[in-house]
C-alpha cells in the first residue's frame, strides 16, 4: 500500500518568515495530494491540494509543489502569521481510489 | 462548501457501555464515508470505509465487532463503539466526499471519547 512520510515533525519560525513542509510518497499511482491544517481539538481543514498533472499550485500565501519523478511534494507558507500555528498533514490518494493515506503531521509554531 | 456534521463532540462513558457517534453530510450525498481515529499528537489512522447500503470495509487490525459501522442513507453513517474500555478513549473523526474518487475529503468536527 501507499506510505507517506512527512518532515519535519516540528517546525518553529519567526513571524513573517517562510515555512516549508515536505512529504514523500511511495506509490507512483497516487495522483491527488491534499494538505490539511488541524488546530488543537478541531477537525482537519483542507487548505490546498494538487493533482499529478500540475507541478505547482498557489493560493495567496500558500503554495504546493509536486515532483512526480522524485515522488515528493511540499507545502510552502510565506509571510507566516501566529494564526498559521497548527498541525499540518499531507496526504496522498491513489488514482481510481478514494482512501487517503496521511503523513505523520508537522507541528508548526509561528513565534512573535 | 461541503459540510460534514459529527455528533456528539464530546462523550464520557463508563467501561462496558456502548457509544454511538453520528456523521452526517449536510449539503451533499456521500456514498462513502470514512472513520478515523487520532491519538494525541499523532496522525489520523483510518479505521474503516463506510459504504452506503453495504458492509463497511475495515482496515487491518480494527475489530469490526468492536467498532460497528452502519451507513443507512446517503447522508448518515454511524460508528458504535461497543463494550467500551479505557483504551478506546480517543478522538474519532469522520469524513466524506461528494464523489466516489479523487475528490476533496471534508471532515466532521470529531468526537472526543473518554471511557472511565
């Protein structure tokens, strides 16, 4: 089955700096890669996603890049703000399926 | 956007009792819903895939007689934790998507279960 690895597990940045979270996946048949943000005790919220026919996608301060050859994808947050502090999960979904495999999560802390 | 409602948000029960958690898709029909379990500071672990009108598909290591899933309609799936024990205490989250494949998942608010 699919295996998704995520790094780093924790990340501390100063407000205004950029944050990058990286994930790798094992199944080359995976073709949909969402990113979720989860605040303590709350539901994961979809913040951005990318499909395998696209190399990069951007939405305001958030961007995701995908390298299919290397089987890795990354989340980039620019101009970080304290409200960006949360746990971020990457995930991968195999083409033709509907079962997401999640990464292990990254605790992002944006310090003032 | 798609809304998934989960109830209750928090429940405390005694060992040996059963607890039912509901997951509803409010503005779309979901032929498939998913149930996850999340331990503190850990990732979401898929427990089972709930299919409307048929039996749920359980992940390896998840006891189907312990975690009963019923998906009676296109908008409702329930998870019943039977004969709960303290080790069942966890955060349970459901999710659903509009279409069968490759569609964004939308999560419920989660249920914090504490078994005393």
